[in-house]
């Protein structure tokens, strides 16, 4: 039985649910429909991850082995990170969006650190491979958030009269 892996996956589910709730809350505070849609899209991506992890937890807790090919062939599909359309974020929401992306980057980095630590706790190569896949999700999101944060920061600096340098 993969006791350590199940504990890690259970915590990972909680992390994804927390991300979902955070982005949903951000969408509710947004003033434009485009910004709301962008944050709802983020929330939905977090929920896709949580659903995948729940299926994975169930499969392993029912005595299944961690075999990446078996997981992929069993109908449990790892969601691929989507390319978000951040052009929907309203200029009126720039400050809030920057805060959300700043916190989002911290959450993604925490998830990266979490999976890196998880890899050190497990022994099987299949478990390590699984956590590498999950790390990939978080690294793509961190990159996307960092790029968008940079764009928003430039816009915000311009609005404040800080640009050009």
C-alpha cells in the first residue's frame, strides 16, 4: 500500500481546492465580465486538478499500483495546462489582478516545493514519475502567471506615471 503517497495526494487535493476557492473569490470581486471569466477559468483549472487527484487517490487506495501507463489508460486523464486569455482582464481590475497573480505565483511555487519534497519522501520510481507530472502542471502555471504579472505590472506602472524608465 502506498500510505505516504496517499497522504501526499490528499494534501495535494486540499491545495487545489484552496486554489479553486481563492480564484473563485477573486472572480466575485472583479468588476468586469472579462476579468471574472479569467479568474473562473483559473478556478476551473484548479478543480480539474483536484478531480484528477481524487480519481488517482481512489485508484491507489483501492489497492492499485502506481503505474503511469495504467493511470493514463484507465480513463484518468491528466489535464493539460491551458493557455489563458488574459486580454480579458479589465484595466479597471489591474491592481486586483496583480494581487491575485502575485498570490497565485506564491501558491504555484508552494505547490512546486510541495511536490519536490514529496518526491524525496517516496521510494518507488512510479511515485517519483507521478510527482514529476504534477510538478509539470505547477511549473507551467507559474510561468504563465509570471508572464502575466509582468504585463500587468508594466500597465500598472504606466497608469501610475512610473514608465518609461
